[in-house]
């Protein structure tokens, strides 16, 4: 009794292609596994202090430079304000927006952070508390409540250049 000769069902070229795909898959898995073990040595930024309440400071708060500390945050750019259209809406912090309070919206600062906002055109300053996210306009750095805008003398201009400063002594 003779056995028939073995005939491979795959051609040698197809066999090589299959083996190459398997080797590539093993290589990709090995690289993915090793990438998971990599460590990044970038130190995280220091957290910004948070005030216990999102309520704005009183408008009568003195803005004297009694603090010998330098600001830990400074930014200069354009500010706008918002008011009646959003009155009573819930802010990103969960507080109810009140246009009569000295509050503001900033893209990155922690909720409750107290900022000193100075109108670069007339030198007026106010303290505001961050309780919302924004502004949603690319060139602006902060949206102020109507009360803060009025105190800064920017109601007629609508958009003015301001300087933002956060001092450690202003945070509670």
C-alpha cells in the first residue's frame, strides 16, 4: 500500500505572507506592551488655591497694595461682560448667575479664585470671583458680570483691555 505524495494546500509565497503578518502582529503587541511601561517625568503644575464659596467678594473690598506678595497668576488681554440674558442661569460651578455680583468666567482658573481685574484704559480695579467657564470668543481672556463691568467703567466700550492678577492674600 502506497501513500499518495503530500501536496501542500498553500503556495510557499502565501505561507511567507501569512508568517510575515503573524510576525508583524507579534512585534506590534510587544511595542504596545513596552509603551505601557513607559514613564513620563513631567511634574504637574501646582494647584491653584480654591476659595470655599463661589460667592463674589463685596464691592467695597479695599484694593490696596498692602500685600507684599507678588501675584501667582497674571494675564493681560481683552475682557467683555454679560448680564441680563443669562440672569438666573446656572453657571459651570453650579451657582446661579447674578449680574449684580462681582463674578467672572475664565477658561482655566479654579472656581472660587479671586482675581484683581484692572481696566488698562482708566486704571480702575475690582475683585471678582471665578464661578463660570468662558469666554467662548477666541480673543478674550475673561467675561465679567455686569456689576464688575460697570465698576470698571467698561459698559459703553463693551470690550476693553484688562490685567488679571491673583494674589495669595486675596484667596480665602
